[in-house]
């Protein structure tokens, strides 16, 4: 099955050996996103909430480039450098994701690249929205 490489300037463009996302059939799998500004100016300042929202925004841009939205997400993986931020992350998450919620894994990690506090990746299914499928 063909792999389609997803790339948009609206989200941080990879400088390493990875794609923003790949599409295989109707499945889209994103790379992990932190609260990195698309200009690569580094992790956005303003604390955990701002960083978490930027990470989700980056994912939304990549999903849009792949032809889907957060409504199409079926799996979310979250890494937190401070597991005490779980409740705040979940509060923010509920503003973007709605029932039926995708499955989710949240883990605590020692550190993330660039001093980030949160990193998120998703799996989504491109649906035929016109037909509700």
C-alpha cells in the first residue's frame, strides 16, 4: 500500500529523518508535536497550557493537510514531563476532543526535546464527511 507523505508549512517542518504525518489508505499517523511555533522559534512561551494548545494546533494543521480533523482522530498519545499536569492536560483536551473520545495513552517522561513539557501524536481516519462515513 502506498504511503503518502503529509507536509504543511502551517506546522513545524521536520529537520530530522521523519515526516509530519503519513497516510496509508484512509489512516493518517502523525509525528509527535510539542508546543513548537511553526517558525521553529522554539517552544512557545507562556507555560503548560499555552504549550499544550500549540501542540494540538500543530496537529490540527497537519490533519487538515491530510484531509481530516480532530473529529477523525481514533488514538491519541500524550507524553508529559510532569505527570501532575495530567488534570490540566485533560481539561484542555476536552475543549478539542468530544465524545465519543478517541482512545488515549498518557505517560510521564523524564524530559522532552527543547525543554518541552508536553508532546502529542495522533492516529486518524480520513472519512467521507459528505456521506457521514
